[in-house]
């Protein structure tokens, strides 16, 4: 009986979501002036098409990306995102018939991007799902219990058993795209059914979850609900891209190095949002993704240790960076920031712990900009002459010093033939990211440093 209900949900979702226009975001009452000047997107629905699939830290607002694509490119152009995260740019580019390329290091983000941009063969979904249900609810199913480091710290035994059973059943589906789609739907609930705090991106055990049975329904019900929500988004997306010829390529790798697949001078537009700083002290993309990646065995084929992702991202490795690294001399703003830090350091005793901690933090900052600098150089290499490179970023405060990342980017980019055309500011209203971060390093003391982000427009000369 329950099986019929589950399958009925799928059928209804496929039929109900017949058509949503690719420009479903645009409010009819938006005037031209408002369209040009409004970058806040207060009123817009951010959960359309496949954008509703899986949350991810510091995602683009789809409408913002769309507005930039429309303004700075033509149908048939190629758009690149060198930090594509969960693929918002890729989805929007495809909806607008632009070819897109995404580069990303985090295995979970790569899988989310793939799922959000890959149409499914809908005619077989019900058949495969039915078999998967039969398998999952078979009391004598012979499945492997998944194990990874600290699994019992994060999950109760009953959850470990059910999740393992579900992954085993998903892996038996012969259609890999559907498998991935189901895995991402499962990934979306893996925090909720864990002993980890659900809010935030870092991993902290939630003592309230330990004490009681924290989820009321059978795991499968949570999973199914999420799957149906996602399927609705995919059907909308598939309908909207009917007849669209644009291709989307997702590359696994580090944007600090050149990717041979993207030829020199081949890209018409770059839109990207780099991390705001090193993952340890800003947004921990790796920690956010870790449980899902461990459960789903991601990273193995890519040769990535999913427990170490944060160390691989921009600014993750400080050991080769000195406080007077060459990058300092490419940006006067960065040089001023470094001098400000050096002055503060000179007031501390070199032998004290506080000095060493501060020095490490300063090196983290310099290392981040050093890494960012190499990605700017590579971006310029990919871009055609006269074309635009747009970065969306926030400026944080470290040790009470404001790091003007937008200005630093403009100054660094100049060395690679990229000229600053404009910087626009946007209030962060509906972006999924932590608004408060530690600016002083004093435990518990937080300041709301990132309430505004900058849209930096560079042009290759
Ligand atoms: C601000 S997020 C991008 C979010 C994306 N715009 C979206 O809508 O989901 C920055 C991304 O940069 C990735 N990243 C950091 N360092 C990287 C590197 N060296 N190479 C490639 N990707 C990197 C992080 O894993 C993260 O997903």
C-alpha cells in the first residue's frame, strides 16, 4: 500500500510540473530602473528549477547570476565559473542557452552540480524506484554496513543501518544519472538524521539529539519527501531547456592550476564567487560536505581525501607562505593590511602563544591572497580579449583589520591585463551563509562582517 503512495507521488510530480518558463523569476511589476539598480533580490523566489536541490554554503542568488549573464553575454557564448560550488551559474547559463564550464575541488559540490544540470530519463524513474523500494524494505536483504572514521559519534546505530541499506539499494539501480540524483537527495537529509547540529556549516554534536529519538518518521519518508521535491525541480528544468543546445562541462580540479580542457582565450565571460577566506576561519566547505562524502564514498575516484578538503581549498596550506610573500607587492591595499598586522604584532611578546597564533593568522590571510592571485592569472589566460570577468565577494575583518578583498582583487588583476570597470554593492539578504564571523579571535565574540558583498567587474584589455 505505502509503495503505491510513493510511486503515485512520482507520477504526480512528473505530470504536475509540466512547464515553467525559464524566466519564471522575473516579477512582472519590476520597472527598468529597479532592474538596473536592484542587486538585493529581496522578493525573489530562489527555489526554482534545480536550484532547490541541496543547500550549499554561500550559493549564488540565481536571479543575480541571470542578470549578469544576460547583460554580459549572448546565447551560444561560453561562460566559465572557476569556483562553481553547487552549480548555480551552470544551471542559469544552460537555461539561457549559454555553454558553461565549472571548475571545483570539493567532490560533493561536483556531484550536486552534475545532478542539477543533468536531465533524467523520466520514463524509467518509477520502474527503478519501485525496485529500490522492494529492496530497501526486504527484511532479508543482505547489505553491507557502511563504516568510516567516527561514524558512531555522528549517527545512532539504527540510522547507520537504514542509511547503509538505502545506499546499497540505490547502488543497484542501473541508471547512473538516476543513482546520482537519488544520492544527492539522500545527502540532503544526512545531517538532519545525524547527531550533528543541523544549522550552520561546521560539525558540532547536538546534545539534544543524543538524548531523544530525534526523528519521528522512518528514514525512507524523509528521503522520499526530499526526492519528490527535487524531482519537481528537475522536471521544471528539463521542460525549460527543451530545444536548448548549450553544453555544460564540469571539471574536477584546482583553479590554481591551468586546466588543459579550457583553451587559452576561449571563454566569453567568467562569473564566479571565490571563497571569502581560508575555509578554517570563514566558510568550511569541506566540513559541510564531509558526512555526505563519507557516506557516498565520494572522492575515491578523484583521489581526494574528503576529510581533508578544507586544506586543499584556497588558503588551505600556509606552510609555504611568508609574511612578506611576493603577492604583497602586487597590491598596495594588501601591503597596507600587512603593515597594519605587523604593527599589531610588534606590540606582542614574540615568545607568547598569542604572538604565534596571531602570526599564523596573518600567514593564513597572505596565503589566501597568494592562492587567489594565481586563480586570477589563470582566469585571464582563459578569457578572450575585451571580455568580462565578474567576481562576487565579501570583505571580512580579521583581528579588527578590514580586508578589502574587492580592491585587492582589482589591484592583483591589473597585473594580468584585467582592468577594473566597476564595483557594485549588494546587501546580503537571502544568501545561505554565516552572517557573523569571529573578527577578533576571542572565543564567542562575533561581528556581522559580511552583510554586504561586492560585484567586481573586470575587463580583459
Ligand atoms: C563561494 S563558493 C561557490 C558557490 C557557488 N557560486 C554556488 O552557487 O554554489 C566557493 C567554492 O570554491 C571552491 N574552491 C575553493 N578553493 C578552490 C580551488 N582551489 N579550486 C577549485 N575550487 C575551489 C569551494 O569548494 C567552494 O565550493
